[in-house]
């Protein structure tokens, strides 16, 4: 993958994550700035978020390997600089890769909370699984 393609993939993943976050924090359905989850929309909300999880996970899985910087030479400076970039991009807490993974985890937690809410509203496991599809089961 070229640098331009790599940068584009990372930008797309980040933009998608940002749009999902913005839609969660700035909903248009209520004036209170919060989701209104009820019996009628709990499974639809879970499906929307699960679809986002699936898309983001697929994108980050494809992009992470390409985030790693290959040292341009075998000298000590090249090796150290490449390792520093890799730590900042992929491995360290707070790296781009880790931050996207944390965001995906938070979305998965939200899906689980919505599944719990669906159970509380009386939906059974079959109905929940049918609404979310194989990935959300």
C-alpha cells in the first residue's frame, strides 16, 4: 500500500469514527441532546451502532499493518526513529491505533447496553440476534 493510500485509509477510518461520535453526541431526534431509547427503537439503534462497529473494525484491521513504519536503513538512527513512529502510531497507549480500538470497544459496550435494554423491554435472544445479524450475536 502506498503512503497516499495508507493516509487515505487512516483518514477514512478516523472520519467515520468522528461522524459516529458526532451522531451520538449531537442527536437530532431530541432537544435534550440525548438518545431516546424505547421499545420501538432499541433494536434499530443497536443495529446502527453494530453496523458501525463492523465497518470500523474492518477498516482498522486492514490499516493497522500499514501504519507500521519500516526503517529506511539498518543504521541505529533509522531503527530508532522507525520504532518511535511505530510506538506512536500503533503500540503506545494513546496511539492512533489504540484510540480507534478504544472507540470501537466503547461502541461494542453501547451495543451490549442496548441489548440489555432490549431484554428489559421483553425482546428475547432470537429477536435480538435476528435484528443485529450474525456479527451482533
